[in-house]
């Protein structure tokens, strides 16, 4: 497949997804913004005034990176899983992609790109909302680290959502993983607290949670503080991306759950 044809295919998939995302912006953007605003109000303003500081910084500033990361994770995952499920069962366009000259990596890239863009855009909106609660006092320690972790995390969970979309047989199957797996992992990954505030046994359990490493690196980009070394967070990201790409490549090549 020529390079120009590959770019045309990728652009077509991405444009279609972007049109859908912005056409139903009330569903794709507003829920996360409202939810995050409530988190800022309750956990930041109300409880934060009682807690005071966490790891030497204002509690409101401490929770902002975690809530932005929560928005990125959930939106990147939801977008790719639903888009692939829709293409498989409703539009039936995945059948055409499988019989076309498109290589598997291009199909994966087309679905993942939409999830990455939606995740990063919603994360940016949540970050802007946080200014109303933190004022202009939210620090940015290293913008490059923030951007790298935001984009790579969106890639990780867009890839994970794609796996869910491949195996899902109904809308309920799309919602089960975010509700019963993804959300608990995010909440227990250090969004609202430092791992050093936990008992030793709970700290070891947290180390098993991959989302902890992503939030840790993202928070370092904002505040310059981290519970573990930054290179460990980067290593976990790299391993997750490599593993999920391999899984998706295998599923697309074999057509598992796709060929009817």
C-alpha cells in the first residue's frame, strides 16, 4: 500500500472520528468537565481546607494532576473502545478494513489517534477548569514531562480500549471494564493522596497498580515531586505501550472477534 494511500486512509479514519466527537460534544466533553468540577469543589475546596498540604504543597494543587490524568484515561479508553465497537456492529466498516490493503498497524493507528486527541483535549479542558479553583497558583515544573505523560498515557488507554472494543459483544461489555476495573485503579492510584500517607502493606499493593506510575510522573511535571523515580514511570509506560501494541496487532491480524 503506497505511503500516500496509507495517509489517506489514516486521515479519513481520524477525520470521521473527530467529526463524531465534536458533533456530540455534549456527550464527549461536558460530562468529564462537570465531574472534575465537582471533584475540585468537594475534594479540593471543602476537604482541602481541612487537609492543608500534601507533600509540602497546597492540597488543591496536589489533586489537580491526578484529576486531569483521570479525564485523559477515561476519555481515551472510552473513545477507542466505543468507536471500534460501533465500526464492528453498527457501521460494519471494520469488515471493509480487514479485506482492504490496509496493514494492521494502520487500522490500530486510525482508531487510537481519535482516542488520544479526545483524551488530551478533555484533559486540557479539566486543567483550565482547575484554574477557577486554584487561581493562577498552579505551578508547572516541567512542561515537556507533562505533555509526554499526557500523550503517552492517552496512547496506552486508547490501545487498551481498542482491545475491549475487539472483544465486546454488546454495549454493556464496553462499560464493564471502565466501571469495575479502570475507575477503581485510577482512584487507588494516588489521585487524592500520596503513597507515603498509606500503611506499608497498602503501599506495596499500590506498587502493583500501573496507573500509580502514570499519575506519579504526571504530577512530577506539575509540582516537581514524586513518590518514585521518574524513570520507573517512563519504563512502565513503555512496557504497557509495547505490550498493548503487540496484543492489538495479534488480534487484528488474526481477526479474533472480528470475522463473522
